[in-house]
């Protein structure tokens, strides 16, 4: 479990993380989302003891990371896939990490095979592609067989097969009861992988919800009627939000399709089309973070 309580991190006048209180539960994959500069990586660095909070606390398994006797046995992390000596081989890099945390050599061979680096285990990592470096970083995170995993953009540079492999790995780890926190800019991948979402904007918490709830909150209904103005007025009175589509249909948010159909019947309005519209995580995410994205674009 990861617990953040009022976590705040300032860099001079800039607030990177602002009073963040979140609990990342075991047994599920928690997606960590937010625009660039929203505070995701800073939050992870505070959890891992790489940055000292200005205020508040960040604990792992009930204690600060710095107090863990053998941290790699409790927490596995991938924050920067370039964090390795370029002159070492993949095997030597992992072996050095294992020895520093009193881990058996057998774990090195096990994680190398798990991440698919067996054929290049004794090649120097300076020649690794970004995808191979990501696999090596994931191997390092798994080296101690930890209860908690924090992975920052683990699928960057991976091909489709590699992305699918990471998805299956994360879900398997969560199914074993581990705590898995993963950030990604690939919304479609998070929709397929995550069970729960934590969304940041300008360092503040925007959402802490199951994926299905976020998608459901932004679902819509499409309805087409020759008496659209009358129907739209009735929908607004019932608390729905209405937008006119380019073909004259109404897009309704805040009411289920059955409720829209009932309203049409009550109003005596003919309906030529009525259908629920599912939303993607990307659409829900942009609706949630739209102001923050525009703010950062204007300031860039």
C-alpha cells in the first residue's frame, strides 16, 4: 500500500504537488494520469525518497521509504530507464543491484528471462534501444520480488508485443495482491490495463475513481427528433446537458438513455433515434483535464 497524506512539494515559487491525499490499494492496477508537469513524477520521487516533501507525508507499507531496511524487497521502481552504467552488461547491472540488497544471484537470471532479455544479457547496455532499456528497468524493479511497484511510463519505446506483455505482467502482479502504480500517456493502454485511476492537474487531485466510474460519468446519449427544441428543453429541465450535433441530433449528458426515452414519451415528442454513446478513457481524461491542458499550452 502507498499512502499520501497532504503531500506537498514546492520548488521555490512553483508548486509541483499540492496537498495530495491518496491511498493506492493492493490487488489492483492503479493508473496515474495527468498532463505533462502535473506532478506525477515528482509524487513518485517523493514516495521513493528521491525528493523531500515540503509538507505532508508519503509512506510505503506504513513507513517512509528511507526507513526500509532492504528497499528492493519491498518496493520496485522504474523512474528513469537510463539509470544504469553504460559500460556494464544487463546481467552485471542487475547483479550489482542484487548484491546491494542481499538478493540471491538466482533472481538476476529469473528477471532477465521474465523480461525477455536473455539473448542480450551479456551485451553492454550502452547499445540498448529505448525498448530494451525499459525492459531492463522493469527487470530491476522486479528484482526483489517486491510487494509494491511504481512504474513511470514503462511502455515508452516498446513495440505492440512489448506493450501487451507489460499489460499482462501488471495485471498478473496485481492479481497476486501487490500494489501497482503506473503512469502512462497511452490512454487506450490505461483503459485496458488499469482498474483504478488517480488523475492530477497542476499538482492537485482531480479524480480518484475506478475506471468504469470515470467512463460512466462521461457517457452520453444520442437522440434525434423532428421536435428537437422541445425535447432539449425538457431534458434541461430534468437536469441533463444538451449539445446540438452537426446532423441535428442531440447529445445528452447526465441522463441515461431510458430516462431520455421516458421524457420524450411524457412530452409527446417523436423520436427517430435513441442510443447510448460509450466514451473512451481519452475523451473522459480530456474532459477532466481540459482546463489544465489549455493552461499549460498557453504557458509553453
